[in-house]
């Protein structure tokens, strides 16, 4: 063989090796965009996004949460990056456990989904200090979020560090990774005017700084009309299909970064709800008006563990999201949105490449049409924007019934496959069950924390000091102590008159002691954080110790000049003395940060031996008391929660893990706590002897604290005989929509989670039932055979489908109400087989 032929064969072999090695690999073309959509690795995409925050759940939960999101039709996961957990102390970084951002992004990639990285680094998010680390506040001459050199230096340094971390693991789409979008800043428009020209300059700097990181993916700024090119301005809100004025350049796509699935709650708030129908309508509306990316905030809210929630925000976060706090599917929200995503995917070609037009169908009805001229590709959205009245419209020669405030999706401009108001997916209700294993043979012991005097305090000033500057975000608590010397002439002569202690407080709450005796407490709220405490007190001749425990309930997370917010005791006086009002504001005060039990870590196994414990007896607990017990891991694999209805306010710890603030004594206007059950991740538990410690500020009863398991084994369906068939009954084939089911009759679909089986039918009515899952009632019209029909279809099965046909329910009987539109409402119970 000649040298020439040998060389040629070697070259051909090398080319073959390269081709084989590259076969099947992603084409790393990065992400671009135009006025229609994002273009990921050369392909246009419809993106259904969900916010899932890694520190609000544990790593063992992440795979299941992400898997459920994917099965719900989510193909893009959005998360903030939380500066204050990653750099709690300047220059000291933490990316372990719940904070393992790289692991979380890699899991998204393994699930076959994309990621949006919202770096902020100010994020708000109802997170302590809006995600900014407390030490940043103490940098000389700093002003947050404006054209301020110290702030810009630290913001850029952190952003650069995170970007490098992502690049090192090749996590950007331009490197073959899942990150297709990044965000800088967060809703800056809301404070920009306060900084005038400096605010405008800061926006331009932030956008240019981010683009200069060269990630190979677009950057966005949410609610930022003047986002500098090429940064995309995006919408946040409940109805961006109608409120978004659009991108600030015609070459930018319409993106929705926050569609609020409910509303986060603060202590003292009533329940927050948002109907699945309204949420679906808002998304369909946005996609009908040139939107190609919508993000649910939140898709899974999770838990604000420890002290991570912002001012007055509950430990449970966005529990009304499609996946609840425990990561379980909340239906019908999860299922109804899954079906919406499937319907929109059937419209993909038309939405991404079609020409748009609008046809008026009535005063408040319209058709929004996407069509490729010269082809069969066509999709239509028939919109009834009337909020109270249904309508029948004619579109292309055919009549369509539209319920109030609804949109019907026609992927071929002819066939209705989905209506936002007609929920075909199942419903469920959440149950909390007392654990047998965890609540047996439990014994509580207690230890009251120290009530200091001024002599116990090392930090002394003439006047009371601001709380945040002293606690520095390491504790909620700051003691203020002083002493007052009185003689007989100072005290009231009459026994029916007592002096009154008056304390004006900047927030958030306060307990008061005089000479070690508990006097009472008061607090503000999330609207008015300041308050005034007034209480009659008993004083003695000689020295009197005034001991006030100032408390925060999270740092603020929004608004201008965060670095200048204040809390704690402002002025103190004693009224009603013979000598008049005694102003103690400049009396000389001692200050002490934190509770003694916090410093000794009495909530850990080792620290719990550092104090003396006594047996708890009913009613014997005092304010500021630590309670301790042990419990075994609850049976099964269901999520675990702690019912704290019998307690007041404080913190709960399991095996040393702070599971968050509780405040069940703060009742909403409905007379109930904003949150009674508190999530204990299974990852925090061991089979036996789990240490449970409560720090109770008031006077709760730990004997009634219960460890619970959580399930959604109550599942339901509410379907009328005029509902359309399930969206999965349709598919697109060669630009045509065709049915893939032999029977297109509407059906009630039920499916138990985790391979459980239906063991009981709790309710069944075919007629005009009312109510919701977990609380149905019979109407005036009902088929007597309804329960039997459901039992025949469903008992002993993991899933079942019940056809909505009158003849199935009226066999052998006469229809007592033939002129009533019939609804089938079913409630069944699931159990492991």
C-alpha cells in the first residue's frame, strides 16, 4: 500500500471517528430571539415554565418535584439565586445541601427540561432581605440598587462568581447545558423614580454588565420598560395577556416571567386562592396574543425554613401552587394546566410561524387566529371576555358555546379540544392524619430561658439601639434592659392606681418583663409594623428592672432604601407616678442579642445537655420556654408535618434543623391561624429517637402537639354531560387534528397517586350536586344508581373513567329531572393495595 493511500485511509478513519463521536450530541448553537419567540439551538419553542426554588425544599425532594412538573407539561424551570444563603459572611460561601445550585440545575437537565436563572442579585421573593446578605448593609457608603460604586462592585462580583460557577459545569445552553435565560435585577421600575437619573444609569449599567458576562443566552429584566438592548423586558402579574404593553423593541419576544398562581401569605392573613380556571384563562389569553413563554410563580412554593422568610411572611410558601408545599399535586390546578399545555402544543406550528388576525364575534367575544397562508396550519382562540355571562358565537359557519370568562382552543380552527372554564381533570383534597408511630409514649420536658438584667448585658448605650443593627440577621431577638430606682414618694398612694409602662416600638413585636415578672406582649403587622405597648405594672421601692425583648419577624424584602429600615424599641416611659411621667428613653440601656438557648444550641442533641430540664405539667409553662421531646419516624412514605395549633409563637427544630417560625396565636379575620401545620422533611428524620425542640414565646401546651402524615388520597371529579372530551383524545397528524379515542363521550377520570387503589366511594351524584372536593352535597336532582355505577367502574382500581351518559345512570328508573343539565360529582378514597 502506498504512503498516499495510507494517509488517505487515515484521514477518512479520523473523519469517521469524529462523526461517530458527535452523533447524537446536542447542537450547541446557543439561544437567540426575534419578535416571535426564543430560538433554542436553532429551534423555536413554546415554553411552559414553572418557578421552583431549590432552598425551599430538600435535595431528596427535587427529583420528584421536577418529575411532577415535567408530567404537568412544564419544559422550563425558573429559579432565583439566593445571595444571602450562598455568602452569609463576606467571602465565605455555601453551596451544600439545600443550597446546591449546581446539583439542582443538573437535575433539571437530566429531566430533559430547560432552566431560567434569575440572578438578581436582589430578588425580593418574600425572602429575608430580598436575598441580599446582611453584611452588604455594613459596607461603607453603600446605597442599594442605584448608581452607587460600592453596591455595583459587590453586585458585579457576586454575579460574576455565579456565572463562572455555571460556566465551569457547562450549564448554559451555549455550552450544551439547560440554562436558556438569565435575569438581572428584579422589578426595578417600582423604585426607579426614587433615584431619578441615578436609577436610569443603574438600569443601563446592570443590563450592560450582565450582557458583558457572555453567557451565550439572552438576559431579561422583569417589569422594566427601559431595559437596555439586547436585554428583554418581561411582564409580571396575574393577567399579562391584557396588562403587558409589550416588549420595548419589535425584535424582542413577549415573555411572562411571573404569573402568580395564588398569593403568598403573611401571618394574620386569611387563605389565598386562585381558581384553576382563571389561571388557565390568563395563560391562554397570553399565548393568543403573541406570547410564547409563560412562567407560573410559583409552580412549587415549598417551605421558608429557619429564618429565611421576609417580614411577617409565613413559613409555608405559595401552598396553593400546582404542587403544594409538600410537593404533592394540587388538583384540579395541576391537571387543568397540564391539559392546557397539551392543547397549546397542538397549536405549536400556528403559534410559532402563523400570521395573526382578530375577528370580532360579539360585544365581548372575539376570535384570535394564527394561520399559515397556503397551508392547513391554523389555530384559533375563541374568547369570551364577559366575566358573568356565557355566549354562543358563530365562527367560520359553526356555532360554539363559550362559558363566561373562558377561552376555547381550536388547534385546527374547527375542533374544540380545551376550554379554560371546563375542568375535565380530577380534583383532590389534602388530609392530615395523626401518626401512630410518632405520637406514642411521648414525654415533654421544659427549660425557661434566662431573663437578663442590665448587668448581664455587655453592650450599653444611653438610649435604646436599633434592632437590625444589633442582631445582624443572626437572631430574631434583642433584649433591652434598664433599671429604675424609686422611693415611696414616687409610687402612687392609692392601691387602685398602678403605674403604666408605655413602649413605642418600630416593630415587629415585643415581650415585657418587670423585675423578672411577665407583663405581656404586643406586635405590629405587615401593613403597620410599628405599635405602642401599654400595660399597668407593679413597681417596688428601690431598684426595678425593666426587661424588654424586642423581636423581628424577618427582614424586609422590598422597597427603596432597604439598608435604612429600622425596628426595635424607640421610646419608653412610665406613666402615673406621683412625680409625673418618667421618660426612660435616655435612662441608660443594656442590650443582648439572641436567646441563651440559641447560643447554647439547646435544639441539638449535644446542646440540649447544657441546660436543666424539668418535667412539663399541664399549664406549667411560662413565656420564653424551651420544650423538648423525642419521637419515632412516622409510618409509610407520605410527607410529614407538625401540628402546632396548641402553641403560640416561636420556632420548631427537628434533629437540629430549624423548620421555621410558627405563629398560630395570630388569627386571621376568619378567626383561624394563617398556618397550623409545619413541614418536617423526611430527610431530617431517622427511624427512632428524633429530637423535637420548640422555643415558645407565649404559653402553649406541647402535650397537644401532633406529628402528622399528609396525603391527597381524597380524589374527586366534577364533569358535566356537555364537557368536551379530554384533550388527550386528540393529536395532530400532518397538520390535521384527529381523534385518537374510539369514544369521545365526556368522562370523569380518577387516578390514585403512587399506585394506590380506590377502596371506597364517599360521594356520587349524577344530577345537580354542589360543593367542592371534600365537601359535596346532593342537589334537588340525583340519579339513585349513581354510587353503584361509580363503584362498578372504579372500586379496586388505580384509575378509572366513568362515561357521562344518561342511560348509564337511569337504567330501570325514570329520569326525575330530564330537563336539567346533568353533572357527575364523585369523591373516592385511595389507599395502598
